[in-house]
C-alpha cells in the first residue's frame, strides 16, 4: 500500500492521534527498512466476557494486521490485579491470580474470533512487571510526580471530594507505560479514556532512550442505554458470545441516533455504504427500523454466521412485528437490592417485580409452559438468572409486556 493508503487505514474511525505527523514518519521509515510497525493493545481481563465495546480496538488491530503490521495483544495479568483506575470514582476490587488466569484464558479464546491467531503475538505483562525488584519499582516511580498523576480527571475529582485513592492506583499508569518500554511499541491503541496512560508510555519510552510511541485513540462505544460506556457491570452490553437471537434483539434496542456509530465501529460495512445509509435516513428514503435490522444482521453474522443471523431476524420478526407489541409497553426500573453481587436477578423475582406475574408459583408455571420470553428468547428454566440491561423486553403470554429503563 502507498503511504497515504496506510494512513487512511490507521486513521479511519479514530478519535485522536498523537501525532499524525509522527505516525507518517514512522511508516515512511518502516517502509524503507522493510519492517512492520509493532502495534500494542493491552487489556486487563477483569471480566471473562468480551462485548462489542471491547471489539472496537480489536477490529482496528485486525485492519492493521491485514495491511502487514505486527500486532501485540498484551494480557494485563499483572496490572489487572490492581485494576485500571481510568474513569473510576472508587478503587476497583482486586482480583486474585487464579481469577485473572481464568478470565485471561476465556478472553484470549474470544479475541481470536477477530484477530488472526497465527499472526498475533500474545504477551503477559507479569513476565516483566512481576520480575521488577522493589528498588526498580522505586526508580520507575521517580520518573513522574504526584502533581502529574493528579492531572488525571478521575484522581483529581476523587482527591477534591476526599474519596480514597489507593497508593497502588498511582502506580497503574506507570506500569502500563512500562509495558510499552518492555515491548518497544511503535504504536499503542486505546480508548479516549486511556489518553493519560498512553501518554505515560510515550514519556517512559523517552526516559529509557526509546523513540516514543504513537497514541491511537478510538471512540468510546455507548451501550444500549445510549448514554454510558458499554459495560458488563452496567448491564448495557452486547456480548460477542451471546446467542444469535439475544444479540439481534439487543441490537434492535439501541437508540436510533447510535446506529451510524455502531455501523462504523463494529461492522465491516464499507464507509461508502455507511454514508449512503446516513443520507437515506436523513432524506427519509430508508426507514430507521430497516437500517437497524441490517445493523443487527451484520453484527450477528460476524460472530455466528449468515444463516444464524437470518434465523435470528425471522424469529425477531415473528415476535416483534407479527406479535403486535403495543407502542405503550409499561416501563420499569429495578431496585439495586433485587440484584445479586454479580448484577443478576432471579427470573421469577424479575417477573413478579415487573408485575407480570402475581406470585412466584405463577411465574414458575408460566416459564415451564414456555410462555415467557426475554429479548425474544424463550425461557424454560425457572431457576435462571437474568442480567438486566436498559431496553430489556419481557413478555408473558401474548398480551403482557414490560420494558426496563
């Protein structure tokens, strides 16, 4: 590819690049030297399930992999024991080594639904961070200041509000930055919420006599609620391992004004087609429902195949279009105390809380009879746990509906 063509691939869908001029120069020199750029993405497997929000940088990695660059997928099995404080209003719960190992295994299995396993280097930052002596940690900590760390909005806010900040949290950006030193990264990817950590990598690379990496920041993907970052803990996510019908139904629940962003960030639809869809929506020649159904079909196809996507669409039509769902479905919110420590609710309790069943015994009976569906998925187990999310639609029989807000 020409330099301009490569730059177009690098910059598509990005929110910010530090800096485009340095990236062009790196690409020019790499081309002269006949070598690929080393491109790093670090992920702390704090939860085992990958959702569409996680796939935004992974899909960018795949694009760069396809044009010949070396992808390094870094599992933060050491940093994950601290937990990234980015965007957090409180200290994360620390995970054990065993929890991290289980999550990491599940996570990497899902990653290769997107990346080419044979062309991806997988690293674990415990290999070098775990080997640092206390003296070396002190030397690393001496490379920045408390004032610099407190420039972070999340730390500054917590400090101003007199909320606790663990000393170990101050070390997190240093450790992520040191990963870039250890890997000699040319480019590091991350969300816009990772800007401070990515810049720390540039600073530490300079301190260690290396050429500073390019920071390639990607937009944050909002979840089903249309407001907050997609997150499993918030229940507003679409997991890439979810059943096709559930994935399709959840996609149909996203706000209309997010459709084009989803098209660009989580599908393979060419930009020219996306621009055409945008024009059709603006002119009224494309119905928003039809555009969203195509979006749902594209997403399900990526992870389950075309046949499963078409089956999910037919099932959706049968329930939601031919099932005559009313426009004024009652809306409910759930009290936090109804959820367990993992954010789930017992299906029977969900039905009684939403006033769809008068008693637990009625709820159990209707579930066993196949009269209950959640997001177009028929429920058969009265002991099942449900993960609530904004837009979740519960149906009992032909005429009873409720939607979560």
